[in-house]
């Protein structure tokens, strides 16, 4: 099963980094966030990736084409030969298609641009490439396959310090509190799509807008609710939060390091 990764956006809310590198190359610890995401998929056996490139896509190509695990992983030089301290799946075991899908193309357009690489895939995974989770991908895929809808996505409780507000039509407030306490769920970016998704798309469509509305009308959209760890890198503040978690050893998405 192939994994489509949308990594062509301009990351306008990450200007501290995105003026020089694409958001998917912003580091969490010693490696880019997209590496952590792909490593997580690979842990569950999904090692065939399609990268939908756009803004500064050449930098993403260069990172993987010149990838050297010795530069970011713990290693030892033994009589002139470099050896990693830890064994395990790494980029050398992955298959990656790099596809230029346009600078200003939306997510739907990027998916259509790689459709030719999915023609033999009755079902495939897709992801926004800017979030990490300790989601058990095997369990999610199994459940979504069992439900059998055209499209499925993981919904999560939004983290953060913002407060949600409920108010009557006249403005009288009846609730103010954390987002998570208001039974609010958002799209967590992990999607399982069938080939039929393309039948619900029209030129120019953004994936989760018009196509998902058409799926809803046909009862062909499924949401897998997940209350475990999930965090997106949307702003510079999110980057700092990831750095703090990483430095303190709070890395629940690293299934490959769990016993």
C-alpha cells in the first residue's frame, strides 16, 4: 500500500523557517519532521512513498538523494568504517517517488497529479506531512478497511491553549473553556483513500472541501476517532513545543524505539 505525502505547501505560518526551507524539512530533534513521519509509516511496513513536491521541492529531493544516516544518528568510526549504533529500517529500505505537483496547487490537485502512480493501488494512504502521532497505523487501516468507505480519516482532539466559546444568538455566553472540553474534533491528516475518491473530485477541488461533501451525501466518508498523542507543526510555537518534547525524551511517535 503506497503512502502519498503532501509536502509542497509554502508553510506561510512558519516564516521563521519556510523562507529558507520547506516546512516538511523543519527539524524535530536531529531530523526533519517528514523523516519522523515516514519512519513511523515504515515501522508498520508502509515503505512505498509518493512525495507531492512544490515549494522548494528540490531541497526535499536533495535531502533524500544525499541522505547519510551517519550525520544524524549515533555512530562509531571503526578503522575508517562508519557504523551506526542502532540497527533498523532507514531510508535505504524505502521506495520514494518525487513528483513536482506545482507551486500553488492545492491538496486535491496534488493528489490528481500523482494519480498515474496509484493506478494499481485499490487503496492507499495519504498524509499532510506536518504532524506526528502515536497512532497504531495497523489498527487504523484494519478498521477503515472493515468499514469500507471510499475515504477515511483520523479525527483528533485539538491541542493548544486556545479557548472555545459557545454563545446564544443574542450573544449570551454559555460556555468558555479549553478546546478539548468542548467535544471538538479535527482532521488529523491520516487518510485512507480508495480509487473511487477520484470519481468524487472535479478540477480545482480542494480535497477536504467539495469532494468530502459529496462523500458525505453518499455516506462514503468515515472518521476514525483517536484520543492518543497527536501534534502538528503549524507555527513556530509548535516547533518549539516539538523541540522541548524531543529534548526531554517525550517521543511517543517513535514506535521503532519501543520494546
